């Protein structure tokens, strides 16, 4: 349940951007300064926003399941430097 709530929260926060706004991902931002965990989370967030019905498949392609993705998000949230990178990259 916690995993679903985390994914839903990320999707809702991500969907608050205007439609015509360009989504910045590590591939379009300066990825050299981003931690690999942050890059993975930001890329997954963008993919989940684009294809919400394929969440499990997208997570599996990244080598994660819902619990592992949830753990990654908590790891990022608990580290101020990683959280700042995530906020800047999204």
C-alpha cells in the first residue's frame, strides 16, 4: 500500500506541470552532476508519467519492483543532497 501511495504521489506531483512545459530529465539536464540513483528515479518518474498503465513493466525494465522503487524514493528523500538533486532534475 505504501508503494502505491508513493507512486501515486509522484505521479500527481509530476502531473501538476503545464502540458506544454518541457520535462527535464537527466538525459536533457546536466547529468554529470546527478547521482546515479537520482537519475534512475527521475527517468522512471518520467516513464511512469508517460505510461502509467505500464508501471510494473517499466519498473521491471529498470531492474526494480514496486517495493524496490519505493525504497529508492525513500533513500533519496532521506538524503538532503539527493533530494535536492531530484527536485532540481524533475
